[in-house]
C-alpha cells in the first residue's frame, strides 16, 4: 500500500510524477536557469538537474522575490515542475506557485521522500502519496 | 481570513485574470502569515525593475497582467532601472539591454504605475504617519516604518504589484502594533560621525539581531540622512523591517552594546580593495535634495580627477529641484544620474573595477552583484578622493 504523507494545502491541484528531492533550500532567481529549467546554483545538491516535469521537493526557498517570476516563466515555457513539496512554505515560492498555478503542499517531512520515487501530490487536500520507491 | 463579498467575487475571477491572480497572491500570503482581513493601502512601491537584476522572467508575467487589463488602483511607484536614458554617453549599455529595460518600464506604465524609478519614493510623496502601505525595496520599507512611522511589511516585487492592483494588503506583520515593538535594546557607545558610520552600525546590528526589532540608544540627534543609511544597511544584513530609537527604553529589554571596535571592523571588512577607486558613487539609497547640496558644497571649486567617475544618483523629481547644485557637480566633471544606480547597472561592462562609496549597503552588495572591489568611506573622504587637490 502506498504511504500517504499529510501536510498543509498551499496551492490546489493534483499532479503525479517522479520526485526530485533536495536537502538544501533553493533560490529560483540565480539558482535555476529560466530558459532550460536546469538548476545552476554552484554546489547545490541538485546542480545540473532539470526541474521539468518533476515533483520538486526541497525544504524551503530563499533569495530574491523575483524568484516567483522565474517559477512562472519556467512553467509557461513548459520546463517547470509539475508540483512543489516543501517543509516550510516561504513567500517567494508560494507566490510563484500561485501565479504559475503549480500545485503545492508544505509541512511535509521531505526526508521521507526518496529522490526518484513516483509520487502523487494533492494540493487541495495537502497530501503526498508515495506510490513506488525509486526503481532499482 | 475574512473577505468581503466584493473581494470574493474578484477571487472567483469576475474582474478577470489579472485581478484574480493578484487577489490569490494576497489571500495566500494572508493565510500563510495569519492575517484576519485585507486593509486598504495608501500607496504601493514595486521592486523588480532593473533588467540587470531581474533578467527576462518577470516581463512575461507583467505582459500577461497588462494583456488581461490589470491597472493599479492606488498610487504606485517603481524602483530604479538599469540605466539613465539621458546619460547614455556615461552609460554605454548594449542596445539589446536598453531595449529590454525599456520594455519592462513600459509594461509598468501600462498598468498606470508611475515610472519614478527611484528607491526613495518618500522624497516625492512623504507618506503620513500611521498610513498603511505596501512597499517593496527593503531600504524604503525600513525608512517608512522607522523614520516616517508609516506601516508597511517588507513586500517582494510580486506582492507589492498585487497590492497595487487590488489597492489592499493582508493585515499581518508590520500592520499590527504588537509586531512593531522593540525586542532588544542596542546601546551605541561611540558617537557616530556622519552617515557612513550609521551605515556601519546597520550592517553590524542586522547581523546580530537575527530579525528582532532593535531600540537604538546613544544616537545623538541623528539626521534623516543618517537614519536612511542605518535602515538601508540594517535591512541588507538582517530581515528587519523596522527599528526604534531614542533615549532609554521604558521596558526592561535584552541589551546589546556596540563598541567603536565593532564598527571599525565592519568598515574594514566592507573595504575589499586597496587600489585607488575608478568610480566614486553617492546615492544609495537615492540622494535627497539636501545630500546633493552637500556634495556640491564639498566639491567646491575643485575638478573631478581624470580617470575617476563621480556618480551621484537620485530620482528625476529630486534632480529637477536640485538644478543649481546639479550644475555645480556637473561643471566639476561629476554626473548626477537618474532612474538608476551603480548597483543595478552593468558596472563591470562600464570598466569599473574599484568602487568607493559612503553607502554601507552598496559596499555590502557590490562585490557580489557587480564583482567590483569596494572602499567604504565617509562622504567628505569620498569627494576628496574623487577630486583634484
């Protein structure tokens, strides 16, 4: 049976996809290339990975509020994440998710989500279901 | 969070996508931070203007808002941009950057937002004490709350824009009296001489306060100019939106003492360069009329050195009112630039490697944002360095 994690609904909507999980906070301005969706922040544990089509899981955002617009651009260009899961929602990421219409849940212990796992996010109910661990 | 019938209708999309999106942003932030309702704001000040700082991403969102008919409902102003179109000789910015910068400014204009292009909108219209605002630009936020006694949260670009479109903001944080109270008493031991030392105090306090509201004692009759530098620097190293100051605080608070050595260390650390500067920059935050007058007076009959750029940055509004002093500065070989500043423009592309400034905020940011070496020094020393003997 799938494990269901209960968090807080932030932005409504549902999405299913592969989890991209970071232990570090993320700044969309300067940290993610708005054209390609590749994480460019030097030394970040997701440096070089793409946010396109994934369920993006990270503790919380940091950095400039322009980051909200970067998230919007990524989604508009089709290289953005399908959903966002945070431990603690911060205004930059929340505003970005709201204007881009990306389902978002927070207050989730993301240490319980393995990078590469198949997960289902329900931004209306505030849940994250782990459907399948990373294929080995 | 309580919403009126009208606010609910906007949230449901009756007024179109632009207002619906703006309302969603306000409601979501309100819920996140425990607001009870939306309150009207007197004005909005929006950051996210310089193409150098923000790149291409925001323009796409702003364009959609314009297309959907979004227009500001309250007096709204914007932060500085990447260049001064009337000084392109002094700022030879590539055509493509200028085009993209103009596009961003035009999008704001279409939303009926005034292209003030300044970080000191309070010199254009001084908000009344007790009025509620939705301002971005951290230095203006601290100044509004602490010096002008207006009430504003430290908004980001998008949330200030949302507040401009709706004319309201959620009533959390700085909009509540209990959150504006001092939590730590900061006793300033040395007598601060001039705005640069106030800036150094701000950098130091921002680092040690960890977001708590300070009550500064020992500031001997500070000018508004001093307090501007204190607040701008405080907001750079701390997440502060407000400071208090005066004689002894009535309540027993945790005490921090700032000694002369602490500030000396800050000034040393913010001076990363040992070379002579190729630019001397004043006007972070943008100069007041009084500051421009002071700079003109300090220059006197001297000329700016060959090979040194002297930049004095302000708003068009203030420049227009400071004409006589602007002429004196320009006759000496300096430049009084509007709409922009050294930090939000392409400094390296202009050939600048070492920047001297009286602004602790600039000295804090320029090495990272502009990749230049910095020297932090008092105003008179900056002018002496810029001018021939």
